[in-house]
């Protein structure tokens, strides 16, 4: 029998996962269900909210003979109803041999009912019940306040500070090295670890020896790894596949990919995860269409509505309009990408490679970390050494102590870059001290502290009460962070103010009276065979244009693959992907964004013919 998925989808509720969980595996045999067909039975007694419960079904010999490959042919799912009558539809996953498992996580305390639907007659229509108890888990991660994150457990007003690292070979990394890595990151306050469900290289062949049958042993190992990470209070950002067309190569047709996505939903939706799409979607043939098909499947069939995005070579923002993605990923060390896109899109941003994928020296790594925050990005390292991780801990502890979930880039500042909740808190990053830093404030009394981001040491200043504050860093030998805040007022806000105390308004991009123009390319044709220099000419000099960030994007409009970042800064050489177009010559739409020192964004378009 089938289930009315559309009807159930309308009842799905956005719920979120905790930063701390305990895994409870509460198992019962199919024979138990058979004996209880006429009435509800209690299973998984006293399961804490946001703790997974596993319901195990064993196929009979006759059913197993009729379904020699249960992964392909067995249909088994259960619809769970909460004490508040919210419903969640969970499929089962094949766990080897004759074993099918439904892994469900209750989201609130009380009595839960469920009903089983299956093409296995002995399971179909069975009902059951179990009790969940309230827990202190804050819930799953959700989008909050336009550009930020929170949990929805409890009151739904617990902020989430995203800071991550990367371990792509989650299942196959040496066990000792895995535990050492996770334990270290937990101690350094990391809240996310990014990994690939299929691993890297030959791992994918181990996970799925054929497109139609997973290796249960591989995924049991992945289960244990994710459980261990979750128990440390860390969310797993789970990519479905790596780059280099890994997903298409392992699962050539849509039916195989859809079955794989549903398998991951069944196996991991009850855990503390986000969905990470693929690594570098731009490298895929028809990457946008591929991500849309799997993204919409995740959106429609993951009852917990875990956050969804994808890996990228620069930005995934061009995929937002397809309607499946919750937050934008960046993988760029160029501030222009994060800073300008933050002004364009009402979604959170996470920079998955803020320092670049190549190893950077300690100072460069720290500069990139703090500049990414000033751009408006949350951060995830693409692998980091212990020195860098220690600096990220300083970074985390600083932001955890302020209203990070309401900070937005702030532009009334000279001598540094800033993020602020105006009238309450101002954070200025001074990468290269060269004199006094000046910031325009609302007139209140403020507490002022200089922070050394390399070691966490602070130099407090006397309280100030002024509308224009200027101060020079304690010395000019390294970067500094200036923190100006109304600490007493912030404590009061935590007690009596709404979680989101300010409304965030997105600006409209100015396309007339643009103070710059495209100077190069000046010809109408761009050839991929030769370098294509680009340059911008400033046509109106004002105090606001004393500093302008530039972002260059390119798109083959009639191929509908979205735009790509092809350059940053005032001048350089376009980096145009080789797979930008399928057919040449093609019409190449170039857009130049410029953001002035006041945060105002302008854009200018040019159209070229692109040839091979």
C-alpha cells in the first residue's frame, strides 16, 4: 500500500536538533508487532525528546525470498503522531540480511502513536505507541533573523553559533585519528563537522559496491561516527557525495539517486545533521539541475526539515531561487564574495573555506577568520591545524558572549571593518593598525575593550559616552578587535526583549547613477583560449567611493545553470570555468557589483560573446 505523501507533507513541522544528545536504541521484533495487531503497544519507553529510537523489523523467510534485495523492493514506513497531533512520516532503511529499521526521533515529551504502511502484508497496518520524556536539548538548527541560526527546542529562542571544521572521510578515517580529531574540536568549542557520506576516492565503491545495494557495514560505521560526534554536542554537515561527478558516477540514473537520497533520509534524518549537497556543485554536469532534484526531494521527504545547502567553488547563492536551499555556502578567501552577497540575499551564509583551501600561515588564517565574520559569514575551516583551531576557540568564545545572532555588517567606521547591533554592540576588526580607529555610535554609555585575537588577552578602556568614538590599538604589531557594548543593557535584553530585537531590511541594488563602469573587456568577444583581463573605472569620486569592493559574475543565460564568480577586485583576469557553456559560441552575461564604503551596492551589466 502507498501513503499520501503530499497530504503528509502539508503536516510536516520544522523542528530542530540539539547540540547535546543521548542515543537510545529501543528495539523490538516484528513478531512482537504481529502479536499486537489489534491494539497499540508501548515501545522505546522513556525516550528523551530529540533522542533517536530504532524500531526493527525482521523479514520472514518467505518475505525475504520474495524480496531478495530489500533495499530496492521493500516499502516500509511509519507515520508518527505527536501529543500535539503533529505528524512525521519516516521510511525504513535496509540494514543487511532480513533487517529493516525505522529510526525516529521524538521532538516533544508525551505519548506518541504510529501506524505502519508496507508492501509486506504482515507489517502493513500495524500500530504502536511509545512515550517520550522532555529533555534539555535545545532542538535542531534552524534559520533565524534572516542571516543567522537558532534552535527550536524549548522556547525556540536559543541562538546557534556555527563554527566548523572538515573531515570528509567520516566513515573510513582511522579510528584513533577520528576520536582524537573529534575530541579536540569539541574541546575547542566547534559546533559543526563537515563530512561526505560516501567518503573520498575508493570509499564510494565500498559504501555502494553497486548502485542498487549499499554495504550495511560501511553505513553502520558511519552511524557510529555520527553518533559519537553528536554526543560531543557537534552537528554533522553531511554531504551526499564528493566532487568530480561522484554522485552521477555512482548512481547514473534518477531512480538510483532518489533511492539513495531516501536511504540517507531514513538512516540519518533522526540524527543531528544538516544536508550538504555535493562538494563543488559547479564541477558536475548540469550541477544546478542535479542539486535541484535532490534538494527538492530532501525538502519534501525529510520530516525534520534539516537545513539544506551544497558545497561550491565560490558561492552557492545562484541556486537560492530554485527553492530548496536554506543557507548559502561560500568557499572563498575573497571578502568581496561574502560582503557583497550578504547585502543581496536574505539567507544565512557559511564560509566553508574562509582561509582558502591551501594552507595559510597563522596570521593570514586569523585575518581571514575575522574578516569573514565582518563580511557577515559564519565559518567552517577546510581543515585546520591545532594553532588555528586554538585561535578559532578564541573567536568562538568572544562571539558566544555577544549578540551574534543580531549582528550585521556596519559601515560608519574608519580604520577597520565592523559588525554591529546598532545602539547595543559594535565589533571592529583592525587587520593592519595604522592609527586611530573611529566609529559613529548612538549616544549612550559604553564599555570598551581591545581584544588581541591571537591569544584572547584584553585591554579594557574607561567607559565612554559619546557619539563619535576614536581609539588607537594598544600597539601596531598585529591585528586587534575593538569591542564597544552596553553590557548592562544586553543583560536586560536577555530577560525582557524578543529574541530578534531588530528588523533586518534588505537593500535594493542601484542600477542607475552607478559611480563606476566596466573598462575591460572592451571588445565584444571573450575567448577561453586566451586570458581575459578585466578592469573597472571609477567615474565619480566621493567620500563613499574612497573604498569600493568589486565582485564580477558571469552567466550563460539560456543554459540556466546560474551565475559563477569569475573575478573579484578592481582588476585581474577572468577565471571562467571550462564547462561554463555546452555550446559555443554563447552569449555571456557579465555583471559587475560594487559596494562603497557606506555599504551601498551598485551593479552594471555587460554582454559578450564567448568562444572556445
